């Protein structure tokens, strides 16, 4: 579980949020992030999910960090990190993102985006039914 301190607290902080951009910490944490992407890539070359053929708590813990990263949802860093090179990680990330429970879960406590994509409080499954329709993009 090296994703939170290295990807979020390290790379994400220095790459996206630090008030000053310093090359050394960005490079240091970028290389660790790429090392972890490589570990995931090799693991997922022979497995559908991190623990084998079944979706597990391991996927639930890692996907928000590395799945979000390779899907372009974190830090605006997909191109910088060349995430397109990690084909197995991309396959895994997309497969999990398409799970209905993941689609619903990403709406809970979300504070940004289209109102139809955020559910500030969830007390029952029926709360999802009360979400407004997605806003039209004019087409």
C-alpha cells in the first residue's frame, strides 16, 4: 500500500499542489510512481485483478489512486507519467471504473462536477434515485 504516501502525498503534492515547483521532489516521486505502475503492470499481465481472477479489497484500495491516475482523473499528470504505456493497468482501471457499484460510489461525498454526479449525503440506496438528470452539453 505505497500508493497514498508516494502518489498522493509525494508526487501529487509536488507536481500539482506545491506553491513552488521543485524539480528534485517531482522527479523523485514521479520515478517512485512509475516504479509502482510497473509493479502493477507486471502483476496485471497475468491476472485480471490484483489478487488474481476475482475483484477484491486490494483492487478497492489501490484503484482510486492508480486507476484514477491512469484514467486521467488525478493531478493532470497522465501525459507526464506516460500512463498510456501501462496497458494492463489501463485495462484493469477501465474494468473497475465500469462496475456499477464503483460508478455509484464515486458520486458519494463528491464536492465537484455536474450535480447529477454528486451525492453529498447517502443514507439509503434510494438517495441515488433523487439525483437530477445530467446537464445537457447542447447537442
